């Protein structure tokens, strides 16, 4: 009897060990790149404690979320692929933008650096999807990764612009997260949305308008008008999608289930 129990214990152990071996290298490389960028920002802009703490918090959170998402695919690991590598590079840039925005609360780091990082991140946003399609490596994981990076960049930019224009600008960055929270209560909001060029265009407009406003290129009145127009477009886009989801109301979904997005999703 004791021998049988010992054999049973030996059979169970291998089921646990592969979870440790499933840890991926990509999140660690992302951490190294992020710390390297923060060191560079510290040298170029004099990044202070607030910026450093925010940047490190972003690094830890990104590593934890990305590692968990990749480990979930065991025992068939999801290939990271070139498109996700581009998205990971964008994540590093977004971490730098987040650190600089946090530093704005206590000092005035060079806006040109923030604008440069944001510009490259927005340009790369048009690259990862194309790379995924051309290399045949598009996946639900890559789509969700891309979408979350986009959403957080818009949130960081809205905080930056809100410091000069007012708290109402935060609605741009918060709207997607409010939608996700609402979907926990209203499961029909988790229904799939059809691809939409209008949705993609509105999302792109948010980043460009917030970048222009943060850079101070426009005089105050046109800048306020541009940001207000961007917010109005975003409200219209979300209202349009909510109306469509209400009309179709896909059955069988639960509040805890989140749709697997595509590269078209925003």
C-alpha cells in the first residue's frame, strides 16, 4: 500500500515541474530593455524618484502580466514572433512615456523627449499588425497585447494633457477601461464586434491629437477644440459599438468571459 502511494506521488510531480520550465525569455528581455530606457532617460532628462518609481512599477506589472499570459499557453507555448517583438518594443517606449508623465507632477522634463518616444510608439503601432499578417503569426494573444499597449499609451497621454487642459481630458484614456468594467456587469458587452475602419481611425485620431496637444504645437483655443473633437468622436465610436452589441446580444456569454480580440479591435 505504501509503495502504491509513493508511485502516485511520483506521477504527480512531473505535472507541476513543466509550469516552472514554461517561463519565457521574452518578458525578461522586455524588463532589461525597459530598465535600459529608464537609465537613458535618467541621463538625458534627469528623471527623478517619481519617474523612476513609476517606470519600475510599469516594468514589474508588464513582466508579471506578460509572463502569466505566455505561461497560460503551456504545454503548447505560443510563438512570440516578430510582430509581438515589435509590440514589446512599443511597450518599452510606453513605459518611458509613463515615467515622464509621472515626472510632470513634480518637475518639467523636456517635452521633446516625451514627444519623440510617443511618436515612435504611434508609428510602430502601424507596423506590428502588418508584420503579423505578412509573417502569418497573427494570434489572439498578439491582438490583445497590441490592444492593451495602445490603451495604456492613450491613458498616459490623456493624463499628460489633462495637467494643462483639465480633468475632462481623462475621459479619453479612461473610456476603454470603463467599457471593460461595464462588461463585467453587462455580459452582452463582451460580444464580438465586426471589423471597422471607422473604429480604427477614431482610435488613431486619439493618439495623434493627444500627442499634438502635449507637444504644444497648437495655440490654446485650437488645441482645446481638437481634443474636444477627439473626445466627441470617441464617444460616438463607443456608442455605435454599444448600440450594435445591444441589438445582437450574443447569447451564452458570461460576465467573466472576455472576447479574444483581433488586430481590428480597439
